[in-house]
């Protein structure tokens, strides 16, 4: 059975960097998986990714050294069951705001006796290049569980959330956190707002105190370097869609071409919509 290098690196106190996949595209997943990221998270929370496409994206990543992960739509057992059986090496759980919610996530991720994940399926074993029996025997030691703390309620209960046994990492979503604090929508991911900075620092320090790897979403490479310097270890560098649109928009702006007003408006709107 393949070893989950991401879980091992985080447990050893090392940094691990990846990016988000927003497009429901096995081809895009395959291309990005060859770039050298430790992991890729398919964002099934905010994007139209169905379970079959998700499984195909995991297959496309299979010939790389990149761990296939997914952010599920919500913290309910059926979402864990389907993505783990499809071959996910890790699950990112959105909007965890209490100890009870953290415990539910652990139970849905782990087989008995650590949890109550249902036994079945076969694609999971293929994803780890092993047999079903081998997978069942080692999945609890390999699958990575990441809880998102992205609301001020989660920040206030960070210690009770991150002290739950079975949680490997946490992940701060600065946009949602800022919104829950009344700071507005679309706040920069590396904002220096004092209240937001204090909340992020509190989660990071609480994670470290509980032997949980602290993580955060970053806008670009400079943002990742900043957060690594602050002590974060599980960092996402924007998304493939952000770089696709950003790169095209930048080069489009250098063309010696008189664009129509409609084309200029469309380009401006797309740049505003994709923040990470």
C-alpha cells in the first residue's frame, strides 16, 4: 500500500504545499499533478464536481507523486463515504465550529474502532495500489483529515475542536472567517487587519499546542512563503482556475488589439470572481 507522504510530513513537523482544483476536469487534474505539488484538493464544495468526475480526477492523478484530496460539500457521513471510496487520500471538511462536529468528522473518516466508516467499495484500494484487505487494515493510519476553521465561532472553540483525537490538520479560510467577523466579503487572503490577524494567530497557536498541523489558504507563492514563515505547515497556493484566468488576463492586456467594450467587461468580471 502506498504511504501518504503528506500525512507523514505533517506529523514530522514539515511543511506541505498544494493547490485547489476548481474545474471538474480529469485532464486539468493530470496536468497539475505533474507540477510537483505535495497534494491537490478537488473543491467539491463550491464547484460542480460530481462523484464520477471526482473519481476520474483521482485516476488521472494516480501516475504522479501528488496526493489526491477533496473538500467535501458539508460535514455529513455520506460525503465522506463516497469520496473516500472513490480514492481520496485526504478530506478537507468545511465550517467546523464545535467539538461535536469535529468528532463526527473523525467518526466518518475512520474505520472501527476509531470511527464508524462503512466498509465497502473497491476504487479506494486501486488509488493506494493495494488490495482491499490491506486498505482496510491501514486506511486509518494513512487517510488525512483536515478540519476547516473558517468562522469566528470555530476560532472561539479552536481548542475543543483541535483536541479531538484523529484530527491531523486544520485549515483556515480567511475569506469566510473575515466575513463572519463583519469585515466584509472578499478580504485579501493575507490581510493585515488586526482582528483577523489575531484570529488566525490564535488558531495556528492552538493547532500547534494540540499537535495538529496548522494550514491556511494563500493567494500566491509570496503568500505561501509568508505563511510558512509564520509557522503554517499545510498551505494551499490559490487554485488552477485562478492561475488560468490570471495568466490569460495578463497576456490579453498586452495585446495590440482594440477590444470591444463587452470583452473588456467580461475580462474584468472574471478577474473579480476568481479570488483563489
